[in-house]
């Protein structure tokens, strides 16, 4: 199919067809989630479940790909579904206008091949990590602040999320600072991890490996969590 012609070379035709059979859940449709949706949909991942109970606010306009001046106050997940109709109508999108928590995580994430963490708070991240562990689903974590970001792939049996957020450094209440470029950068790295997971190739950021991104000083550093 011409739509996916430029995927070939990066992916084999067989891998490209494989992606069309896969199901990914994107938890959060803000800065990270909008870019993740865009990239997974353009690649051709066949079914995307988007989960977010929030609506757009004017402060989202500086970075959230799905926001525009016409949908302020509107549902983020409905905007995600409408966006994918324009970008790739072959992709099935299931919008879930709900806040993921301990009570609904198992039901919402069940029957997916990968879960994408595009959240903005620690309790929800820990909840999806526990649900993915129980469901034996790989989780691709991403987080941003200002010029900085981090990415990790959490396979069933890993306690990476707990190890990240047990550090006092991550418990600080930082004033939110989210420019346009950091979400796009971190989301791209998360999508690359998802494609490797779904096609079974490449080296994953797994086993307690955390990629730290510093766009201010052009530094990418791998660290092993203890």
C-alpha cells in the first residue's frame, strides 16, 4: 500500500503488516499522548485506545498537538479520534473519556499488546505499572519537564516504575514547565520502543535501564536503576 511505502526499509513488509494487527493503549492525550497517537497512527498500528478524562485548556496550546483554538473545553480523547480520521482512517480508535486509576486500570488496559504512559502524575503511573504487570503487558514509560525527559520500557516482572519514583528527586513538586519540543522528542523515543516491542527487533530500554534526555546540553545518558 502506498500509504506505508516509506515505512519499508525501516520495517520489512511483513513487520508493517504485523503492526496493522496490533493494539496499543495510550494513557493520556496531552503533550506526549498527542504525538504518540500521531506517530503510531501514521505508522499503521491497527487499533489505538486513547484514555483521558480531561478537556483542553488554553495552557495546552503551546505544546499539545491535538489542541487548537476551536476545541478549548472539548474532550481530549474525542479530539484524538477525530484527528486519526483525518490522518489515517484505516486505524480503529477507541476513545475512553475516563481518568485511569487503581479501580479501572485492569479493565481498560486488558487485551492490548503495549501500553504507552503519557501521564503527568506519579500515582497514575504507578497504577498503570501495576495493572500492566498483572496483565503481563509491556509498558513504555515517558516523562518530561522543561528541557529534560526520560524513557524506559517496562516488561512484565520489572519493577522499573517503582524504582524510578522511589527516589526523593522525583518527589519534588516542580512547577509544570512543558515546551513544545520536549514532548515531541520523548514521544518519538517512546514510539520507537513500542515498534521494537511489537516487531520483536532491536535493543529495548528494559531491565531497569532509564534513558535520560537533556535537550539543553545535547546529552543522552543511559542509567541503570538500583
